[in-house]
C-alpha cells in the first residue's frame, strides 16, 4: 500500500514541477524516426540487362551506406508490368519520398506523377525530356554516352577489315541515338586516319527485351559484311552477343562489362556508371531530406561516369589502346566535340578534326600518337 502511494506521489510531482522530463519532452516515449522511403519502378529485371541491374545495385548500396550512418531506409523495387506501381504515382496515395525510374515505357506518366506530387522527389535516369518541361521536383540524370561511343567507333573503325561495322539499337530514342552518332563520328575519324571508307550499318529492334530478335538482327549485320557490331539494346543486345559467339565475330558490349556474354569475342564494353550515379544521388537525397533540385544532371568523361573497359588482347594492341586513351583525353578536354544527334553529326567534319588533332602536338607531344600524318 505504501509503495502504491509513493508511486502516485512521484507522478504528481513530475506533472506539477516545471522543467521535468514530461513537461520538457511532452512524452515519455518519443516517436520513432520516420523511414525515408525510396521506390524504383523498372522494367522486368533480366540478368543481361545491365542498365537496370546497375540501378538496383545503386539503390541497394545507398540503403546500406545510409543505414550504416543510422538512417532508416525502406526500399521498394517494383516492375512496370505490376499494376501496383500506380500506387506510387497517384497524388492521393504517393507512398515514397523518392521515386526513381529508367523505364522508357513510362516516361510520360513519370512526368505527370512529378507534377501531381510536388511534395515528393522524382529522379529519372536517361529518359528523354526537354529542359523546359521538367518540374522543379524532377531530376533527370543523363549520360553523355556519345563520348565513349566515339572512342568505340574509332577503335572499331581502325580494326575493321571489311570496312563495315554494325550498330544494334534497342529503340529509336535520343538516349540510344546518342550512342549511335558518337559511334559514327568515331568511325569517321578512323576512316580519315586510314584514308578508307567505313560504313556503319544500323538495325533497330524497337524493343529492349527480345533476345531472339537481337540474335536475328545481329546475324543479319554479320551476313551483310560487318565484322564488328555494337550492341545498344539491353536484353535484345544479349541475343546479338549470342550471334557473335556463334558466328565467331567481334562484338562491343554496353552499360557494364559484358565480356562474359561472348567470351573471346567481346572487344570491349562501353560503360555508363549508373550504379554510382544512383547510389550517390539517393544518398544525397536521404541526407538532405528535402526535395531534389530538379533540372538535368549530365555525366560524361569529365565527371568520370562513362568509359571503356576490358580491351580484348591481343586483338587490341597496347598501342591502339593508348591511342584510344588519348582520344578519350581530347574529348574530356573539349578538343573533340562529339555529336549526339543527327543535326550535330552532319556538322562533324572528320577530315578537319583530323588536321586539328594532328596539330595539337605543339601543346602536348603525346597527342601525335593519335593520328597519322594528314594528307
């Protein structure tokens, strides 16, 4: 009985005396920290679709690093083919602090969702938006894939024996066309260097998810005389890799190191570091807790977000790799303005660029390795 009276007395004192725990905090049991919710809406993940896989890995790394710092993060990855993704876009039921997508199938609805939910953050990866249509809470990360593709075109154009190289496009969209026109510009530089005509044959699949179609179209390009083909087509391109291995022809991978898809026949891969861009971006947004800044974030050689990996030896010699490295440096420094669309490609003069580059040894003697004496 005395113990019960003592307990009641203590509670009364705590309630009555200013500055006590209950008065100061208002609650003996403070509310738990709300988790930061991140959602990615993606196309169905395929082990050969390195672009999508990199996004997922970037999100996972961001969650791990944030939780190491004591943050609470909830992560959801949902397929575009699952109708539940709509719950993350409707204004009445926008569940996440940050929504990410790289699905070209939903570029329009992603833009609409950002406009409908101005208090939520949206990040798109390599989707095609005009700057003026981006709302302030939508950030679009784009990769200047035309830059490493130019180097790829130069190397392929230097190696080709038939004078024909191929390009498999998943779709006719700006992010793919950026690869294509950069590749064509590099091939033109090699043609100017070798004083030889080089043709780029393009096939467009209109899908990123049909390996059988990629196999068929790539086989067609080899049959038409191409001895090297560049795959920019997701899972469709993985089918093209199979054709290359079967026909014992050379092929170029994309987005991540794809040498494992056709061992001994992948000359190299043109990469975009989607994983790091997503990881760093998500971490930044978790730490700030605020809305994204909006606008376009452009990533290329200068930002360390693109490049070429895993040159195949001995097909690509150390000398050719060095020349490719020099061309990369020239692009990074802005000496070679690489086209990224049809209009800029038509303005690209490989012969004039060859002469310009050849005269650069006055500034750096190593650059003389890049091209032969212009005629």
